[in-house]
C-alpha cells in the first residue's frame, strides 16, 4: 500500500470517528446542567458512555477525561501510518510528566512528598518506565534529549532553587523536539502547523511576561526558535500596547486574531481571550486538510479537536463545582468541531 493509500484509509477511519465528537447541542445541555451528576448523565448518552462504566464517582472527572483522550490517541496510533505524527501532540504530556518528576524531586529534598499522582498516561513514554529511569538515576535512557537536560535541571535547582529556569529549559527543548520531528516527517502542512504553534506560544509567553513587567531583553530567553515570525520583530512588541500587536504583525496570519481581542480589557481577560483564540486558531490553521481525503493534516486536526473537546468539558465541570457564571464559561469555550 502506498503512503497516499495508507493515509486514504486513515482519513476514512477518522471521518467515522468524527461522528463521536460532541456537537453544539450537547455542549448547550452541559452548560445548562444543574450539577456534576447531571453532566455525568448527559455524557453517558454520548461516546463517553464506555469510559464512564470503567471510571466511577463524581471526583473522578479528571480520570474519565484522561482515559477518553488516552483511548483516542491509542486508537489513532493503531492505524496512522506515521506514529510520529500522533506523538507530536503527545510531546506536551511527555514534558509535563518530566516537570512533575522534577518538582517531586525538589519537594522530597525540601521535606515534602512525591506527587506521582499528577503523572499522566497521555505521554508517549510510559509512566512506569519514566519513574524507573529517574528513581534509579539512569537518565541516559530518557528520550527527547532529556538524558542530558534532566540532570542539568537538577543541577540548576541545587545551585539557585530556580524552578522557573528549569521549566524554561524544558519548554524550549519540547518545541525544538517538536520542530525536528515535524521536519523529519517531510509533510509541509504538519511543519507549517508546528511553526504556527511556536509562534502562538511565543505570543502567549510575551503577553504573560509583559504582565510581569519584563522588557525585551529579559523576555528573549523565553522565546522559541522555528516559528514563522522573526523574533526580532516579535520580541520588541512587549514594549508596545497590546492593541497595536495585530498591526505590528500585519504580514502574518495572527494579525486579524490579535486585532479582534479587546486590548482595553484587564490583563486577565486579555490572556484568557488570547488563549481561547489561539486554541481555535491552531485548529483553523490545519482545517483545510479536511477537504483532502488523504492529507496527513487530518490526523492533527482530529486530535486537536478532541483535545479541545476535553478542555471544554473540563471547563464546564470546574465551573459547576465553583458555581461560575454560565455565560462567562460559554465565552471561553473553544470551537466545536463540525
């Protein structure tokens, strides 16, 4: 079977899986639900029913959503020709697990406890193997360049207790690995999507750093190479009012999105709106793949849509628990995949 035929089969499978995604009507019912028990009942009428039978209890929502997402990754991994394509989206969980392990080491050395309960099965590198490698200090087996970076992070913390610096180094490594993997796949639409993700993360980081009074010189180390927007143009934006950012990058696809956000709002609201719009933008940027019956971009589009579905459900659940305003939550929901 040729690669084109193989992806034709994979896309056909994905088209069938799309029918399981929750539509706008279901999300409207979830938003109107009175409590978490009502949400469980609604989810029990959807593709989440099978997960609900294996994970019970109102306090197990995180486990339910993680299991549903894990099953999705495993299913796609079983038929997508290039497994590295699925792994691209799992990298965030690999590096999240490494951060958890590092913080557990720091906690123990400060007299605290390990937090292995925060590790996620969504990573491509098995949790049990990660724990064994780090517990035995056999770092040479760690993937993604972590064999040298992990002990370096420990050394940095031992010297100055700077957890932020260890997270910065891990984030940089994650995007470097993501970019290299996309380049090896030699699929233009996938490489373009990863570069868009890098730009989006740089913009998000820039806004957060601006909130804390960083200037361009201090912000530069937090930026990631490999995006489509030149960092020499992007980084100086930190000194400019947010409402001008869209005009500064008017040559890029981000211009219209940035210009649509109310720059007169509070920093908290701007950040929340930006993060919502970025999540939607990443889906929109790969959406054209849906018009091709054998485009690898369909894999990324579906997985990102599933990620956003789970994020939406989690936001609704948390809002019910904390009795947040329904209209505010609705404003923050990501696009429903149609």
